[in-house]
C-alpha cells in the first residue's frame, strides 16, 4: 500500500461521478468537510491481497504514530488510486479501508472514510510544517519495533538484600512499597487508570493547575507553587555545586539534521516533541544535548576528570500520549535537574556513581519521601561488576529490585532508579543515575589521557531528585496516605511557615510587630487580618497546612509568650518569639530560603482557585 499523509487545516470533498467499482453510499457521504485533520491518501496494491489483515495492522500503527506527532483532531481515510500503478482488487481495497476505519475508531480516534470508487472534487490546505507531508509504504511485514518485541529476551528479576539475591515471587517483603513496586514492574500491580489524589490537592492548595489554552501536559503555576518549585531548584543547585558540578545553560531547541543529536533522540522514539518550522527541530527531552555540546567543544585532559556540569531545564519536553498525561506525574513540559559527569574510565565512573547514589538517597531523607530502588544492568555488566553492584546495593541500606537485561538496548549499561509509591500503589520515578557508554563517542567528546592519546569519556547522567514536578507529586501523594499524620509539606517548603491570628482588631498591631521580628529571621510568616472568628481562622490555617499557628489575644500581648499549635505533632506548645524562631531554624537548617511571594496579610490576597 502506498500512503501519503497530509496534516491539514481542512479538507473538503464532493462526489461527482461513479466508476464501475464504486461502493454504494448514502446521500450524506457524497460530500464532507473536516477541519484539523490528518488525511491518509492511500492506494491499495496487488501485493496487499496476500495478507490484508497485516496491512491493516501496519497502516493503523503508522497512522497512530504520525498522529501522536502532529496531534490532529480527526483522521480522514481517503482512497486515492493515483499513488500506485499496481492497484489491488477493489473488493479487497474497500475491506482494508473499512477494517482500518473500525480499528482506529476502537482506539478512540475520530475517523471518517471517504467513499471508494467515485470521482471526487476536493480541496485541502496543508499546514506546511516538517511533518505535514509524509510518504509511506505499508507492507504486510512486521515492523522493526514488533520484531524487536518478538525477539526481545525477557529480563531476569531478583531482589538484592545484604549481598544475597532472592526470587521476587518468593521473597518475604518487609516493605509494602517495595512489594508494590515489584508487582508493578512485573506487570502484576496497580493499573495506570484513575486520577491520583495529588491532582485535587495541587488545585486545593493553589499550587498549580492545567492550562487549557496550552498544549496538554503544560501547567500554570500560582505563587505558592512557584515558590515550592524555586526552593526545590535552589536545594538541588546547592547540592550539586557542593559536589563539584559547574552550572551551565543551553538551548531548548535542537536540529535533528545533526547526526549525533538525531541518533540520541531516536532512543526516545515517538516521545520526541517537534516544532512546526522549516527545519526538523525538536524540543529537548533532557539537558543531554546541551551538556554534550558544551564538553564536546572544550579542551579536556585526564586531570580535568571527572568533570561535572549541571543544568536545571526549564523546560524539558516529551510528547507523552494524551491518555498518559496526568497531574504532576506525566507531563509534556517539565523541570528537570540534570547533572552530567564525564569520567576517564569505568573505575572512576563507578566511584562517582556511588557518590551520586548517596546524594539521591539523601534527597529522599531531606524531603521525607520513601524511595524504593531498582538497579538495572545488562547481563555482561552484571557479570563483570557483580561485587560492585552488591556493595552499592548495601550502601542504600535496604532491599531493592534488580533487573538484569539480556543485552544492551539503550545508551546505558547500568542505572539505578528511585521511585516513590503513590496513593494508588503506582511508582513515581524520581532520582536516577545512569552509566552512558555511547554518547562520548557519538558526540565527539574527547579528553587527552596521561600518554597524550585522545579518549572518549564515560558519562554519568544524574537527576538527584527527578523532575521538580514529580518531587511535588511525591510530596502530595505522601500526604494522602492514611498514616495518622496531619498532611503537610516539609517546613522549609511550606509557603507560609507561621501564621499569626489576632483575636480582635486591637491585637493587629502587636501581631504585625511579631511578624516583623519572625520575618527578620528569614522565616515566611503571615497575619490573618480577616474579620473571621478565631475558630475559623484556625481552620483556614489548618486547611493551608501552615506548620505553626500562633493566636494573639490580651494574655499574649501582656506576657510575650504564645500557645503555638505545631501541625507536625498536633500539640500546643508555649513559646516565646525567640523559642519559636529557634525551633523553625533548627527544623529547616541547611535548607534554602526564599521570601513569602504573597501579601503578608491574608485578607489582601487573591483567590486563584
């Protein structure tokens, strides 16, 4: 089958005359007009008659793949005999088109099939971007992707604990989260259907929401959410700079005419997020391209290694499928802390890997999120570095899942993924460290060794927290778990760390003076100056998860001592201003600080919901 795919602004057709092979049609089918359509002009050929079912399958796969890239609203199947000089039997052709129409409808697409065997007048407007005109030959042969699936040997799965390995199906799990992660990875766990609780929470707490005027998977961030994102960005920045990484900034667009970039991008297949320009331009899916180009243009010697560069990508882009995009967990535009370490050889890479694993584990501690880990390696790598992998697993201090791949399919030969488990029992992929054994050569990155010979480095990819959005996702999902704890963010991430509640108007001046003193200590404090009764003020502060609530009345004004409600413990503790400040400073020690991005007085704030 010969196919021409046109991404159109619109297509209009009108039936004129009937040919001897025309199918019978209803009056309504004699003309049609479709906006924002992917038009599939097709000629069914003689060789398609041998296996029409396979042709239908491959045609549907190609249409789906193309539409994931162009994101058309409708699919129009248009029989067009002029694409081939070896046409198949009309009866077979009509059946192939009908079957393709039905298959696409079952996949949820809005599909229209133009009548077969009629002379038609038509008008079409092609969008003109790089993917708007595609010519394809569809055969009955299995695609390379399907062949790869058929030939792919299964991975071996094990549990690593204390230097020993166990069968995951027979292992006695101490951690419910690890058991859920293993079940999910083995295809036996919770499905990806259903909206996770964090979607509701991110809206209720005025952090962020879907932006309907943008592409799906792009969010709008309110002041509180922007503050949390910025604090997390500061946190990672401080961590990687302390580890010796050098911050850089690189473009978000890359030209796929560049061989190295095209080869690396191909690893992500249909997830490439392309733009409508004359060039074949892709939005980056991580900071790899930029980091590789920076180091590829630099003069390096063995003395410079390991060399680390770091970038916070605002944003990275992946063309996630429409049905997969949800809340903060799966996005088309996300913020990714991305560190790349360029190492002289494998021993140096393994040493750096361990340091970065320690960093990833620490982020879970700092964020109070439980991470379970998956260690993945090719069979060859595992056999050569088994002792090192066992020692690294021991560093994490808890059992983890081990996947041994029969052969390398990716740029990495070994990696570790850390995942939080959401309320519905599904993993949220967070930190990762990967050993890249391809990109140094592919991107022409070289260093001069001790013998003055050029060498390609081994590259570690590390995101110490995973995407910032998924960090927030993990934090919010954590609050939804029924563990008896009051839901809250870590104090250093809480938009308002202290709320002062004056009982009456006469206590307002004192409350503002107290707020000045607390704010001077780099603590985010606000004052509820509304006319609400104190009981409602307390409820409002609790709904906003404020960690420390201070009520100010006559006694407090006279004594300069306050009964402070501590959300983490649920206790009321008598404190002076200095004691309150010291308690918060102790709890947030070592964490970044930013000022309150809202009016200090709550009655003057905008309701963004």
